[in-house]
């Protein structure tokens, strides 16, 4: 039987690194098993904040990849202020860390590039893809954002081809994401963002959300929304590399690891305070404790930690390949996950949590009360979720896990996680399609 075609419009594709590339790379990997032929449409000359060549191994053999050129103004922004490089990863300085150049750059980013700086790819892509879809008899497309400007491609194609089936995939919310309020928008710019978002919600045949709360919020805003979370790939979880395990593991270290990008808006200052107290008060803890970072940690956060008693306990490995990052999860005793503190972010489920689950390690989570992450941790018994103003409860949790580790009683747990495997999630997607 001939496979049905689906065109996936995504900015992030290998060799792009980081979490943005994982979702549709994994869907594309497993879609053929369920009767669908994925075709990728992506920029020819993108400006990626991170690169990870190791992800090329997950690109299906003989997959058709269509590329066209994109113009984006990030190179100009970086000349104005080097910290603008953070914009490419959705980050920027906040509060007291903002210079006048940062404030100007944020204002320009929010008001001149709506919804984002990749918007200049939308119109040429609509013109190109209208013809491509007709010639190749493709009647189903996916747009994946952020960057949310890719949803404008779907909006334009749906206008020209009303019978086209369009799935708008929101890996993160648009106007409800935490940094939206930091963009220094004028009233007219805010109105334009919201009008475009509303048009996408009401026009797309299906809106995909990555969390239960986001799906509910999207439905309230007029979308035909369904939740398909991110997940873990069994082939990644079982991956073993030839690289030696972390030296500190062999020295009997109790390691708390953060994997990924940590920016100022998700900085768990209460955790650094707790850990600072523990290494001062508890000689055994201080002797064995290691704080490991794998990925990109904001310079201001790193500076704060290095000016505390934690200075000699830090292992900062920088950005590693995805396979190495998974290995470092497995070489840890506790895994840290942080979310934006405000209530509107309770629906954000960071993608790394699913690979954390697959590692079997205990998870220490920070974010707003009643977050979707808390629901997952409770269901899987994989750890505990705290708010950003809790200290004593966090201290008790870490000490409990440390004492279990010392007595060789800290067990791994992978119960109830099969629902989050990439293959099972792809099955859900094809049922919706």
C-alpha cells in the first residue's frame, strides 16, 4: 500500500542541536512504520544557536528534504550587542542584568519582527510551497513553532489551498510564554501578535500542544487542540558510548545534574541557597557532592554559584552531543529540571523530563504550583516538584536522597513511562491524522 505523504515545515533540523529539533526528528523517524511518508521543508542557511552532528544518525535514510534560503537579522543584532546571540535560543538578560543595549535589542525584537525574526521566510515559503504541494499531491502539512512565524506559512497555504489539512504544532505557547511579557511590546504590537495567534488557532484543522494545560488553554482560545507530549526514544535511552563514565562517579560522588539550557528566567536561586547551606553544615555531604552542568548555563547564574561555597563542587561540561548528554543523565543520582515561576507556565513540560524518566533517576523539579510536570512526577513516582519559595522541603528531599545513596538504597525507577516513548507518541499522532 502506498504511504500517505505529510510535509513537515520546521526551522530546526539536524545538525541543529538542543530540544527544538527532537520532536519532529523523532516523529519523522517513526512515521513510516505507521503508513506515512514524511517530507521535510527547512531553511537552507539557518542560524542555529547550537549544533549537534550526532543527531544526523536519527534522520531516516532516503528522506526527502526540501530547502530554500532564509534571511534573518540575527547577525546584525549580534553586531549591536554580543548578548543578542541568546535571542536565537529564546533567551535574553532580565532585570538588573539588562544593559541599555539589551533593552533596545529586546524592544526591536518584539516590535519590529512579529512574531519573530524568522518572519521573512514566510511569504517566499508560501509561494514556493503552493506550487510544490500541488505538483507532489500532498494534502497534509505540519508547521512547528517556535519560531511561530512558521505558522504564518500554514496560514497562507490554507488560504490558497482550503482543502489542505493543516496541523499547527506548538512546542511552546505564543503569547502565553513567560518571556512574552518581557518583550517591551507596544499596544499595537501586542494586538498584532494576538490577532495572528488567534487566526492560527481558528484556521488550523488541528493544533497540537505539548502539555495538558496548554491544550486546554488553546481550546479556550478557539483551537481544535490535542495534547501529544514530547517523549523519549528507547534507542537513545539504551545508548552506550565508548567514552569513559564520568570520573567523579568512580570517586563515589553524589551528583546533581542539570542537562540543557539554563537562563535567568528559570534560575532556582532557592536551590543554590540550600546547596550552599548543605556543603557548609554537612561534612559528609560536602565531601561527596558534585553539581554538574551539561549544556549552556547563563554566565550570570554561573557567576552567582561560583561566588558561593559551591565553587569547588561544580563540574561544567558545556554542550555535549545528545548521546553524551543521555549518558551524563545515567551517571547522576539526582536530575534537576526548572520551569518559569509564574502560574501561566504551569502547562510547560520541558522535553528533557522524558529522557530523565527513561534514565530511572530521581528528579528534582521547580516551577509553579499544580504544574503538569508535577502531575507526571506523581504518576511515575520519579521525583518531586517544588515552588521557587520552598527551601526547607527542598533541603529535606535532597538529604533524604543523599542518605539513601550513602546506604546504597537509592533505587532506579522506570514505572509507567511507556506512554511517553517516541514510537507510542507517533502512533497517537497517526491516529489523529
